[in-house]
C-alpha cells in the first residue's frame, strides 16, 4: 500500500475507516437515520458557515457540480463561467450539456481571478442567470477569493455556484459572508473520507430559481429539488449510502474537534513551498498559492512519469501528475487533510529528494532540512 500524498483522494484516518464498518440500518425506513443524516448536515453547515440548507448527495464530488448546473440551467440561459483553471473551465461543459449558453470570463491560469477586472467585465455584460467558479482549482492549486466574487455577483442579482471540493476544510470559506447560492464540497479531499459523497449548501434564492423554471429539471439523480423537505417528508429521493455517511460523520467530527485546522494546513503548505524553492524547484503559480496542493514544474530532461513511478516504486510514495494542458508538465503534492502532517511531509520530501538524486537531477539544498527550518 502506497502512501497517497496526492491531491485527493488523501489518506483516511482509522476512526473514519472504523465508522464505515459499523452496522447500518435501513436508511429509507428508520426514523433515526433521518435524524442522523440531518445532524451530519447541520455539522457541515456549521463548518461551511451556512444558514442555508445543506444536503449530502450519494455520489463523488463531480455530482455536486453537475447537480447545480442541471438544476439551474434552462435551454438558452446565459451562464457566466469564471475560468482560471481546468475545473473552472469544465463547468462550461455541464452548462452546454443542459442547454445553456456558457460565456467565459477567462483569465491567466497562474494567478487568482482579479475581482476588479471581473467588475469591469460585469459593467459591460451582466445578463447571466448564474455564474460558476472554483475555490481551489486542483490541477494548478490556484486559490480564488470566491466570497468577494460571489458578493460582486450579488450586486447584479447573479446566482453563484462555487466548487470548493478541494478547498474546504484546508481553506476557510463562509457561505453566509460570501452570499454563496450553491456551494459544492466533496468527501475525499481535505475532509479525508474516501471518495463517494458530495455535500451541497443551497440558498433559498437558488431553490426559488429552480421552482420558477418554465421547464422541468432534466434528470433525477442531479435534481436538487428532490432533496427539498426530505426531513418533513421522511423520504430521500433514493436509498442513502449509510456506511459512507457513517464515515463522513466521523471525518466531520475530526474537523470539528481540531481547532486551528486551517493554520495546520497553512503551516505545512508554506514550509513545503519555501523548501522546494530553496532547492531550486520551480513552482507553477505566480500567486494565489493554496494550503492544499503544490504544483511544480517537471525539470528539463526527465518525464513526469519517470519521477512519479520512481518515487512510488522505490520509496512507496504516490504523487500526482496533472491534467489536460498540464499533463506531463507539472507534478503535484497533495498536502491536505490527513496528508497535512509534519511526519508525512518529511517522508515525502525526503523521498522526493532521493528520487531527484537517483535520476541525476541537481538540487540546491536538502529539502527536508529546509522544510524543518521553515516549519
Ligand atoms: C477532485 C475535484 C472534484 C471532483 O472531481 P474528481 O476529479 O472526479 O474527484 C471537483 N472539483 C475540484 C476542484 C476537485 O479538485
């Protein structure tokens, strides 16, 4: 079994694994399960700082993104796609799939969205039903100020859909301060539960927009209206994955029990990046570094696969390459959730050092020692 220092899924703690093996009830028929589900949703709302309705959907993180687009989009709707990364851009495909017209506000992928530039764009064109954006775009690790963006959109009565699948729990976020209409989170990133669940916060304005549609939502699994009033009706749209939710509950309790979880992530991320830079490694981003992932350039003369396979096969550590236009160009270290621990980073950076040395790539200092100086 490799140590998975990847940007999700990440390592899962023992108490979460044990919780998943508990005896499970019939979630459609047992009133206690409705109370339990609601309790977990309430705890998630507390972490999201959301006074809106929160639901857990039975499907991996992508389900939340698709559900938001499926539930809001009607044929011909203009939707603003705020794009400074691969997941940011990808929202446009969901919008098209459901008949909407994606309009892109595209900016440089090495930096966060410039909120003032977006303001100027909106002064010229603001006829959008909703806008999509990503909190932390994992293929590059860029972090966006989604609360400021969402509040700006509110000035133009544009609903906001925010993907924080890989941001939340390692980065602070507040639904209420940002007036975020739909927030999508996932189980397998900084929360450190296995993949399989999506958590969404949905505002009254977003539900009103769905209820005021002229046409029905196209789809069942991705229809957020199906969840409305589940508690009063004591009915879910489909059988809930009870064991997954048991595990999620334990992971949520771990987060709630840890004061300073964001600081832990920040400390690890900062020391990691400084140490890599000292060693002469070039990072992809210019600004907007997140607490959860570091993306670095593959050095000249070797392939990403050579590095990734070597560190995995020789030292038992799994890192990740990146996607699409970054494929072959970047390597990513996921230091979020259970991965954001000093010992794990030491082990990872030591293996990283040895891998570079084994492959004949020169480094300017000992990365693990530099990490410990900065930590
Ligand atoms: C991981 C992730 C998702 C979920 O997608 P998968 O790659 O299928 O796990 C969605 N958005 C972001 C930003 C993610 O990092």
